[in-house]
């Protein structure tokens, strides 16, 4: 992967992560770096899932692939937020 591909993956991962955070109600207690990590992972896994479902290669914008990626990012952000909130509660006690 060259530098432009890496930069593109980070931009898309950040965008997918932010969209995942936007669809969740309330405040999430994770930082920008975790949003980037979750978004990048969701973009990669979402592309694989969309390919397996046969909706990754369509004419124009792949809206179904994007929907799968954002849904996975929302699940990832919610799971990470819940895990970090649980560990913070355990430390307080």
C-alpha cells in the first residue's frame, strides 16, 4: 500500500467512524483515535461483508456497502464505549 492509499484508508475510516458515532444516541466516551480505529476496522470488514453479500460492486456509489460499514462502526463504537465505561466503573469502586 502506498502513502496515498494509506491516507485514503485513514480518511475513509475516520469518516465511517464519525458516521457511526452520529447514529448512536447520547454521548460516547471514546476519543478520536479510537473512533479512527473502529471506523477503519468497520470500513474493512464492511467491504468484506458487502462483497460476500454481492452488493459491493454496483454502478455509481455503493450505498449498501456504506450502510453496512456505518452499521458496523456504530456497533463497534457502542461496544467499545460500553467496555470502557465498564472498566472505568470498576476502577472507581
